[in-house]
C-alpha cells in the first residue's frame, strides 16, 4: 500500500518546483518587477493563497534556489577534519566549488545561470533579500567559529566571519562579472583559482601591507 504521507510530500514538492520554474522563467523573460504574483499563480495553475503557502514572498520564488547554500560556510567549519583549520577547510571547499562550476562561486557560464545572477544583482528587492541571507551566513559562521575554532571572544568570531563571507562574495561576484563580459568558465578557472588563493592567503596572514608605511 502506498504511503499517503510520502505521496503528499511528493505532490507538494512537484507543486513547489512547478511554481518556482514558472516564476523564474517569467522573471527572466519579462523582468522581475514586470511580473505579478497573480500572473505566476495563473501560469502555474494554482491560487495566490496556495502560492504563498509555498513561498513567503515574491523574492523567495527566486532566492529559494540558493537556499541549499544557506549556512554552508558554518557547516564546512563544523564538519571539517579534527586537525584541519577552518580557513583551510573553507579554502578547499571554495576551490572544489570552482572545479565543479558551482553557480554559487560565480564560475558557471550557462546562459540561464548568468541571466539569473544578473536578475538578482540588478533588482533592488532581490539584492536586499540576498543581503539578509549574507547576514545570516555571517551569524552562523561566527557561531561555528566561536564553538569549534578556539575563538572564545564572540566579537573576534564575528569579525572573522564577516571577512570570510565578504571574501567569498567578492570572489563570486568577480567571477560572474568576468563571465558576463564574455569569458568562459573553462578559460577563467585558473585565474579564479589564483584569486581565491590570494584571498585566503590574506585572510590567513592579515592585511599586513596596509599597515606598512609608504615607500
């Protein structure tokens, strides 16, 4: 006999995916601000109340695609091998993302992925919601550093987390910008990897050059 709970969950997931796919397709074709929630609901053949049971806001129709990465840096720190430093774990994780062309690293030149990122960065309400994700990532990473990385001072953990998350964000945005300008993911990979190495070296050693006197 079929499991009714399992069937309901699969049906719910199908509806969730159908609504999101319809929304993102319409946003990419017409622009985020030009498409209404009512139009999305009609295209997905659901009511507006049903749509809002799956997604709390119009912005969440887009940003749920990156929800799997929420708190990722904190998870990497918590799950790292016992003798591995947090920065080494995060560095290796970022390089692995570049190698597999993970969109979150910015190094993915699929046209829809490029258009998706452009929509987020060029739409104020989406950029603002993305910033909320960033703040939560910083908080989660700070907590992980405080608990697992011998950082008893909470402020120090928060400062470190903010710098790490900012470095990852800037690296990803630069990769996307270069690909949007015409570079290929394969052609840009080595440069992106070198930039990541530089960023993590700065994180590890501090900004010593900025403290030196003028020459």
